C-alpha cells in the first residue's frame, strides 16, 4: 500500500517535472498595441541559447543599427525579476550578461515612425500607422536569440474592436504559432479595423488584409482577380508552389493599403502592396501587376531557385512575362494595354537605364544595383524571355514554348534543395531552339541591347523602335499562324 503510494507520488512528481520542463523551454512573445502611443510594446519570455540578442540581418541598411534604430528601452530580467545588464553593440545586436540555458524576460518598445525616413524599397517593407490600423514586418519588431528556436507563441493584445491578420499559423483571437526565428522575422501583420478575405486552393490559403479609403471598395474586384491569377499559375505550373524542404508554407498574407505611389514588396512568402488610389489608371494597373508579379515568385524564385544572382533576369524578367499572361487570363489587362506596358513600363526603363548597351544584366543584378538598374533586369530580362519564347515557338511550329522550360525546371527542382545553374538554364533554352544558342551570351551575358522589336516582328507583330519608343501593334494582314502565336504569347480569355 505504502509502496504503491510512493510509486503514485513518483509518477506524479515525474509528470509535473515534465510539464514544468515543457513550459520552461517555451518561447513566447506578446505584442501590445495601444494605437495612440505610436509604439508596439513587446515582451518575450525565452530560454537563452547564448548571450547575444539580434534583429533581422536583412533590411534597414540606411541606419547603422538597422531595425534596432526603432527599438527603445530594451530590458532583460531574470526569473527572479532582477534586471540583467545589456550592452548595445550599435549594429543591431546586443550582448547580455547571461548565458545559454538562462530563462529570461525581454521587454522593449518599437517606435512606429518608420515613415519619417527614406526607404529605398518603400515603406511597404517596413512599418506604418493608419487610422484603421498598424502594419509591420517581423523584421521591424522581432528581437531574437539563438538559431534553434522552434514553435514560438506569439500573442497580440489590441483594442477590442481590432483583429490581427498575421502571416503565421493562426490559432484565433490574435494568437499565432511561429515556426522559428526566420518565420518570426520574415513575416508581416496588419492589426486594426481592416477587411480580411481568403482564397483557398487544395489546402493553400491566400489571405488578404485590405484597408483604407479607395482600397476596401475594391474587395470583390481584388478577390476575383486574385482567384483567377492563382488558377492561371496553378494550371500553368501543374501545381501549387513547392519550395525546398523546411520552408514549406500553407498561407500567404497579402496586405493592401492606400498610399501616394503604387509599390510592392515581398517579405518571406508574404506580399505587401501600397496602392495609389488617386484614380490614375496606370497606378491601378501597376498595383495589379505588382501583386501578380510577387505572387508568381512563389513558383519562380521560391520553388525554382537560381544558383547565382546572374540568373536574376530569369527570376524577375520571366516573372514579368508570366505576370502579363496571368493578368490577360484574368481579364484584367486589354491587349492594347499590354503593348502600351511593353513600351511605357519596360522599354522606357530599359533603354534609359545607365547600363543599357554598356553593361551586362548580371553585372547590375546584385544588391543595391538591382533597384538602380530595374530597367535592365526587369525590362531587359522580360524582353530576353519574350525573345527566347518566340525562338522556341518558331522552331516548333508553336507547339513548344518558354512554358516548357519553366514547367520543366519546376518539375525537376521544386520541393528539393537543388538550385539551377546558368549552364542548366541555357541548355534547357537551347534544347528547344537552336536560335537560343548564343542569344543569351550576346544579349544577357553580353552588353548588347536585347533586340525586342526584331523578336516581336519575328512573332508576326508590327513592332519597331521609333524616336526611342517601342511601337507594337497587330499587323492588318496577320496570317493565321501569326495570330495563333501572338494569341498564345499575349492572349487573353
Ligand atoms: Zn520580383
């Protein structure tokens, strides 16, 4: 009797010890939002892996302390409530007078005045405050520790009438499970009185958080467009995005807010769009373009990954080509507008780029150059993609196309850790058309301008460059074969 009582005690003791150990190792962040304060108040409880705290290593490079330039009153306390000294290294890292295995409480505030500063890639990749709520990327608020942290609890405390649309696994009522530190920082949320809707396909969710005048009114239009674009990509590629193991995702958050100029940014797998709501039709078109472009990166960029930055033209430029096709398929872009965009948006930026005719596309594809030479990579890359497509279609009687190259890469590389090389890409392009042999060495990896007017003429369009403008239209005497090819390249519904 006594013996079994002891056993019962022992089991009870072991059980409670296990429970304690479990909760002791848990990492939990709480983000408190009081709208009037213009700050996020954050507390975090964690077991340290080492004595270093840090913010995300990407972005906010205009400040020596990077994202930490917005972090105030960082304090660390032990479980006994005693404050632990923290020294700020000034570079977005801190050293604390504690060691791996210590359980600590962090507290700090994030000042949300990011909009007062210049951001080379736009405020859509940082944080902003609006009357209807607050947007922030994870990079802007997450102070982290260690490399191996998993299953982090993240809770938001907001005014009662607010909701939180977050990019993490949603447990309801402002509570999320975050996979790891990368998922914590490569993320975004919108908290406020915005609208939320989602589009689901085969267990994959595209969650929209939209707010503000001029944007909420577009809910049904945005939702229809997003559904059609998603269906086009899934059908084209033969399936949902399939990134390398360990980076799988079931949900993509898209935040859309109004602003003075249209812009977009991808953080992790999530998309932030600022929409110019002034009624400018070009602005409205560009915002749809940005959404569809960023969305296709989940396939071309996240599932199919280049080994080197020298294939940035394929990642960005070819994505632009499929963005145009997707918007055409969704009925969101008339054919005349496509030809207008080829000149107004792409040829102008390409031909007026400082590198045009002087530098190769790969030479301007790294780091800050990528923003400076947008025209070369996004415009020149698009034209190189179109030219290779025309070459393949001409070589195969319009039976094969660039689709075969991108779908082939997706089939062979998606869902693996493998990245494609320049040689592999060029071999695949050349295998479908001899004309693609040598083309890329000359116009992409060489500095000669991509002969886009010639390529479009080869496809059967009336295309020429006149007074610095790329003029494109259908020929009056278009043959049936030409019509078929052009419809396949830029066709709509
Ligand atoms: Zn892109």
